[in-house]
């Protein structure tokens, strides 16, 4: 068995450079690779392109990279609750490529499976289709979308083992599985790293073949993006 385990986040992120393209799992603040993001901030990596559903909030998640203007381009589905993301986009400081959410997921899955492109009806007849090939299938128009090309994919799972097998918990699964194996190097951080053989093979969500490096994360905040409570009577 080849062990994918590395000692810490510093080793896991060895090889990251300015100008690279990164995939980052998560939806809002749910299931984001907190340790990897913190390390990218510490390293001061600049001029990067980030592929992620959105950019967290102003003071957490990818918002931390936006604060320091480390991101050159965001490829995402929506702006979300991040005021700084909105400000940089509207001012022209940040290049933004808004992509339909299902298309974003499929562009990850295509890269994971080794498909260079695929046809989808999403976005046909809108700005999303500008400059892209279109074709009719069975009386319906589709546009050609190319798979993502990324240098690193940073994902976060609940449990994992030294072989890189991953188990996600609840909705924290989101975009993480389809980003595994969709970049040249996939780095997985987990809350609990267990010995090989301890995970039930029937419950593994992502097999280790899609992961190159895995480490046990720490100090997870798991913030809630919008907390709403009722007033007590």
C-alpha cells in the first residue's frame, strides 16, 4: 500500500506557487478546507485563480484570500454573503467568471473522469454561451463547456485513512467529491485520520485513487454563515 499521509498542512501544500489555479471544496462555509486556506494566506501566494462555488464571507473562508488581494480570478456560481467579493468584482479589481452551479460541478466531474468537454443546455441563449460552440440534440440547443484545468484541488472530509479513502458527513460533502482527482494534485484534509482498514468499504465516498496527499486538520471553526433563532416567548 502506498501511504498518502503527510505530517501537516505545510507539507501538504508544498509546490504551490504564484499564478496557479486551485479548486476548493465547500458550499458557503460548509465543508471548506479551512486549514489549506489558512496556509495559503500565510504563504502569501498571489495572482491565483480559485474555482469554488462561492468565496465564503468577508472574514472567513476564501474571503481571507480576497482581503489580501491574493486572488486574481474567481470562477464561481454566485457572490454570496461576501461584500468584499462584490466590491472587487464591481470595481474591476477581480476577474469573475460566474458559472451555473450544475455546470461548475460537471466541469469538475469531467476533469475528474478525463473528459475534455461536454454539452449542456444550461446557459444557452445567455451571456454564459458567448463565444462557445452550440449544437442541437433532439430539437434542443446545447452549449459546449470545457472541463476545468487546475493545479491543486483542496478538499475537506470528515474521516480518511492513509490510503486517501474519504468519508464525508452530511451536506459538507457538496462539491468536495467531484473535485477529488480533478486537478493535478488533490490534497485532502480530514477531521479524523484513521488506520487503513478501519473505514467500512461500503461507506467510502471517494476512493484513495483520487487523492495524492492527506493530513489530519485541526482547529476547525465550522462557522455558520447565517444564524437565525426565534425569540423566546
